[in-house]
């Protein structure tokens, strides 16, 4: 078998689910590229990269870019290609929320969430796909959400962006399948990260009641599914939406 060193790009890889994904893929032996957005997250991204290099003997790269910006993503992808020559796994994980009721939601509140979550996923797909097509192999894993399937009051912007990711995933799976590229989505339920930290105790208890497994999920639960979809064992799975939600959707 050909001995190829595989490379994974994880957007929003500096914290939360993204950091868990980066860590899991590094432990699987991938060279990892950690994308982050804010200046304030640079240090955390660099620390994580150093730890993973030490722990797993892999190579890493930290790249700051706004996934919502087509040209910044183009530049980011070009610098990965320059350094490693390939991209085997793309995890579109970067995402934001700006919740509010639809009657009060501003255009900017809607657009910023859709541009980052859905636009960012498109931008990365757009620039990484040609590299994977040339390689005749690749795995694209898009982090959607259970609310993209079922909806959620107060999140028309976020749930629209996450539903859009599911449509994008299925269409890209059809386009790219003949080139040995799989495209799948993961729809996490409620996972304990900074994004869900603002829930108060009452909201938390009400939420937990709706989850068959009776607990919130952990970032590692999502990371394990990404690792599976990136593995050889998942080579015949494409265009799917994998729920990692403790049974909240049952
Ligand atoms: P988080 O802790 O808030 O992390 C979000 C990440 O996205 C950060 O690394 C952030 O980078 C990055 N990001 C935000 N805007 C970006 C941009 N324009 N360009 C590049 N990176 C950007 O969130 P999380 O809970 O880990 O969520 C990760 C993904 O899972 C998101 O797509 C989220 O929608 C999805 N998800 C989460 C849950 C949940 O319950 N937590 C459930 C379903 C789906 P900076 O720190 O540099 O800003």
C-alpha cells in the first residue's frame, strides 16, 4: 500500500468541538491544520498545536482566517497546499450563533450567521475540492446541527444555516462521489461547549429531560464520529447526516 501522510484541516479548531476533533485526528495520525478566527484565540490554537506535536509526533499548522471571506479561505488553502501538498480531510466546524426571535431579528443578525456557517462551509468546500479531485480522494465532514433538521424557536438564522449545510452536503456528495470523495454531515444535539454555556440551570434541566440518554453530549462524542467518517471504515458512506444527539430527536 502507498505510504501517504494524510492531512486534515479543521475550521474553528482552537476550542470546543473543533479542538476535540483536531485532537482526535492527531491521535489517529493525521497532520492537522488548525484554523481560527479571532486574534484572541491565536494563543490557544498555538498551544494546542504544540501539545499535539509533542504527544503524537505529528506536524501541525495554525492559520488565522475568516471562513466567511472567500479570498481569505483561498489563501489559507493555498498555504496548506504549499506546505503539505495535499488535503485529505476537511472538517467544516466553524460556526456562530446570534439568537433572537424572528420578529426582532435584524438583517445583519441573519446574514452574519448564514455567511459564517453556510457561506464558510461553501468557501472551504470550493477551495479544497479541486485539491481532492486531483488526488482522487478526500473526506469532507460538515458540522450541521439537530436544529437544522428539526428547527428551534429563536434560531431562524442558525437553523437555516445548518439546514443549508445538509442540502450542500448531499449535492456535493453527488458531484464529488465519482472522484472518490465522500461528503457527510454530522448533526450534534446539545454539546457542552462555550456555545451552550449560557444556558441557565432551568433551561439545562428542561433540555436534559428531552434527551433519551438524559445528559448533554461532550465534544469528544462529536470528535469520535468525525474520526469514523474520516477513516477507511467509512469509505462507502456519503451524503449522510449522522445524528450525535443522545436521542433528542426521537
Ligand atoms: P464554539 O466553542 O463557540 O467554537 C466556535 C469555533 O468557530 C471557534 O473556534 C471560532 O474561532 C470559530 N469561528 C467562528 N467564526 C469563525 C469564522 N468566521 N472563521 C473561522 N472560524 C470561526 O462552538 P462549538 O460549540 O465548539 O461549535 C462548533 C460547531 O459545532 C459549530 O458549527 C456549531 O454550530 C456546531 N454545533 C454545536 C453544538 C453545541 O451544542 N455546542 C450543537 C450543534 C452544532 P474563534 O475562537 O477564533 O472565534
